[in-house]
């Protein structure tokens, strides 16, 4: 019975597959690393928007009176379990949210 020597891949074919996989990994890995950072930025922005919405609702319910300072914001809005049943929102980067009394808003973070 004759032996068939053409059953496997050549070294060049295997090297070509390895090079293609390396190129695909070089493109994909930085994108995955970037997506984690983007998710944190989006979560921070969403938290700021949510807190600012609650500040506006508080003012509507209190004849247009906004929290006077950071302490009042924390006491009347952020620690209110009816508004934030899972606890007050926290920045994914660990930065504190700061209340700007002149704008009546939480200052945006620059992450």
C-alpha cells in the first residue's frame, strides 16, 4: 500500500496562520483594553446626570430651593434611600462628586 505524504500542512502554511493570528490579536487587544476605560467614563457621566436629575426634582418639590451646600446635598438627596435605594452613586475612579453651589449641579469630572 502506498504512503501518502501530502496529508499535513507545510511549515510556511503554519507560519502564515500564526502571523495572521498575531496581527488580529495586535488589533483586538488594545480595543478591549480601551473598552474598560470607556465603560468607567460612561458610568461616571451617568452617575452625574442621575444626581443632577435628583437635584432638580428636589428643587421642584421644595418651591425651587436647591440644597445649600455639599452637606445638605448628601443629607437630603444622596443618602435618601427612596431616591438611591442601593446607596449613593460612586465614581468608578474613586473621585468624590463635588456640588457646585453657584450652578446647583455636580461638577463634571475630567477622566
